[in-house]
């Protein structure tokens, strides 16, 4: 029994699913099938989408739109040869169908042949009056090719066609950012805002560009306009708060972070920023309150644990700082920032062996910051393990080959290790690089400042420098 689909015009999908459960065969218009297929594909129900295509083509064997949807599914399943064969068939019937070129471009893109995909999309542009989707696809292909200039122009064209296409607007700004053309981005966004003065998205992006250039007052004005355009725009409140922190207007920053909490469920980031602001204002109880809430809300947020550790460290409550950094390490023992912080606390407590272990863990996990090498070497110096300290500095110099602080420290440790010839050579190099940092060497290794050959070397280098 065949039933006409227009008996239930608003229930195509439920009727189709009902048909699959019975022996009845319902007739649908080709447009109904398109609607059903799109519904399934958009919701990730590929098998039902394929079933709808099969039945649709049985009822409408000449429907180009259904065949193109079949191509889309074949391409999704990486059945490129079958998809190309079907596209050849469609193109033989209708050579001016831009969707054929678009689908071929999609296949080339999935095969990482992005220039071929671009060429096909440009052909599609020549034969269609509906170019928005094609420009968007071109933009994505150019991004795949790291051609940010062309990608930017394609997304700009999308915005010209539809000034409410915020996805393309974001992509335009992303391209400007990648090209480090912040001035160009600011000009473009201001021009856009002349035509769309109440677009909170554009104001928000403009504020971020001003922020990147450290133009804090201009950034603040832009975020103000974003909030005026949409007083529930949480992102604008956050960015405004960050700018106010930069300007040391902490009470106003707090108001903005609190606005985000009143609009939506609080986030760990909001708690963290509130804690930072209250700490700057000397409201230590409130700072502690918000830091505790930060790690409670998101135990994996390393900035939260580091903030609460730094808070107690700043209060000279080193045992409590150690308690919290160890708690963080128990949650995520692979985080090098935690181990570095642990090393600093143990060193402050003069627990040199634990500090040595912590810095080793930090480096093994990929923390190669300059301060890590310096501090680890100093810990080993305190232990009296000069050979290991020297090896740590040699490793550090692989990352920072011309860093005078490391070189001076290396010279001093060679002296302590009685490697006089090596020390003389390294100290000479350090002074030639920066004689001004000699004072730090004299402070760290005062026992050598009166050594005759050291005094002679210093005198010689100073004369040469003149």
C-alpha cells in the first residue's frame, strides 16, 4: 500500500522510520527525501541516511540531488573511486552543476590534494550565482595550505555576502592574527563596525586586537561596546576584566568577573581571576577562598594549584605551599610546572635532596626554562655535587648557548671543582660576552674574587673592552 507523503507534510522523518518498521511502502517527494537524508547525516546517523538514499533513488532514480547526497556519503566513507564514477555520470547529464565540482573538491581535499581542490572550487565559482558556500570552502582549503593571505580574502568575501556570518568573521581575524597584521585587523574590524555598530562579536574581536598591541584603553572601550551590544556576553566581561587587571583597576575587574558568575554557572577561570585580584588588593582571606574554589571546580587546572601554592609561598607558609603542590603532583604527576614549583619550595626549606629530585623530574618531563637550569645547578652546588651541577649547566647551555648567567655560574663551579684551566677559559668567555654581569659572579663566588689570576683576567678583559 503506497501512501502519499503530503498526507503528513510535517512528519516526513517519523513517517519514514515508521515505514522501516512495517511492510508498508510510503511515497515521498524527492525534496522530502533530501530533508530526511540531511537530518540523518547532520545527526551522524549514517546508516539511516544511506537507507534513505537507497529508497529515495528507487522512487526517484533521476534525482540529481539524491545522487549528489549519495556521493557525499561515499566520500565520507573514503570510497573515492565509486564517488568519482557517480560524479562522472551526473556531469555527463548536467555539465554545469556546480555541486559536482564542489564534491570533487571535497574528495581532493580528503586526499590532501588541496591545490586541486582549490582549482575545482574556482571552476564552481565560474558557473554559479550562489557563491557563499564556495568562498567558505575555498577559505578552508587555503588554511589547509597555510596560505593565510588567500584564506583571509575568501572569508572576507563570505562576510561581504552575509555580514552576520560570524564564523567567517572569526576566520578573517584568525588569518590577520597568524599574519601578525594586528593593524590590518583593527582597520578591517573598525570598517565592519561602521556598517554593523551593534555587533558584539566584532567589538569583542577588536578588543582582543587592541589587547595584543597593549593598547589597553582602546581595548577597554571595545569590550565596553561589546557588553553594551549584548549584556550577557560572558567573553566580553572576561576580556574586560583582564584589561582592568593590566590597568591595576582590580575592584572593577572583580565586578566584571562577578558578572560572569551571575550570568552563568561559575567557572574555575573566573574563580582564579577573582582570587588573583583579591590577592593584589591584600584581601588574603577572599583570595584564599577563591583559590580553593578554583581547584575544587577543576582539579586538573594547573594554574589553580600553582596559584594556591604561590599564595601560601608568598605568605611564607612554606609547609602549606608544599602540601598543595604535592597534592597537585598526586593528581597529575606528569606536569613539569608542578615539579619545578616543588623544587623551589624544597630549596627554600633547604631540603636539597628533594629539591634535586624535583628539578630532575621537571627537566625529564620537558621543562627547559632558563630558571630551571640555574636553580637546579644551585641546589647541586649547595649539596656539594659540583660535577653534577656542571653537567646540568652544560645541558642548560645547549638551550641557551650565550646566556652569561649560566656561563659565569659554570666558571665558578669549575673553580670549586679545581678545574682551573677550564674555569679560566669559561670565565674569559663570559666576561667578553658581558663584563657587566661580573658583579653577579663576584656575589655568588666571593671566595675567588681575590685570587690573583682571576684579578689579572678581569683587569685584562676590562682593558680590552675599553
